[in-house]
C-alpha cells in the first residue's frame, strides 16, 4: 500500500513538475520574443504596450516582418495591420 502511494506521489510530481517547468520556459520564450521586437516597434512610432494585447502567433509574425528584407514603410504597414486585426 505504501509503495502504491509513493508511486502515485512520484508520478504526480513528475507530471505536474514537468508542466510547471514547460510553462516557465514558454513564458520565458514569450518574454524574450516580446523584448526583441519592443525597440523596433517603438522606432516605427508604435506604442510597444500594444504587444500586451497580442497573441504569441501575432508577436512572432511581427518579429518575422521586422527581420524581413522589406522596406521600413512596408514593414510598418504590415505590423499595423496585425495590430488592427488582433483579437479578431
């Protein structure tokens, strides 16, 4: 009986501990992505606080646009379109 309880506790610790570990890393990755585009967004004249309202996929799309070879005007239009359509 004690062995069964110990096994159950160990299994639960591994399962939930792994989820917490993964969640912490996901949040860290999200924060790093957000920080990496904050200055670029501000340089475009866009309030970086809008990033707080965007989903991870939208922030990743903005990062991709910023890193592209497009001219600054095109980048700004594309970024603004993502922001305007966020949450839709």
